[in-house]
C-alpha cells in the first residue's frame, strides 16, 4: 500500500476522490468537499490517496498538530472493499505517523445504518 499526498492540481484525482467521498459519507456527516480542498491548500489539513498495485483505492483527510494526526475521513473505494485494503491503508498511516499519535474515531458498526459495508 502506498500513501501519496493528493495533487491539488490534478482535476482527475480530485474528481475521483470527491465522488467516493460524497457516496461514502451521508450528507449530514460531511463537510463541503471544496472546504476540505481549501484547508489542504492552506496547509491546515492533509489529504492522501491510497494506491495498491498501481491502482487508486481510497483516501484519507486529516488534521495534524504537533505529534497528533486526527483522521476526519477515511474511505476505501466501494468497488474494492472486502479485500483487506482498509487494513493495509491503516498500516500505511501508522507507519507514516509512527513517531506520533494517530487518532481515528469510528462509528459503532453494530448500529443499523444505510451505509454499513
């Protein structure tokens, strides 16, 4: 699994990320995608793409402060879920922030919801 900073000047990459972001998170749980991009441009947040075997498979959006990285959005492409890529992506994040703290809040997957996958 390779973790790459999102190229803010690549409309194809941004479009792909926006599509998976908007289909993976309910409207009431997501910030406007333009705001996420703005924060990355301002260097107030970080956005990475996950790549597996030269194929894009997901993204993460996070805010960092000193040694703490807080993950706001983490998603694996719906067509590629169920193959352990999420586990590999988390491992890549843990490796990148091995000298700091990585904070990831999870939904309770036992509660019924419309997007449980």
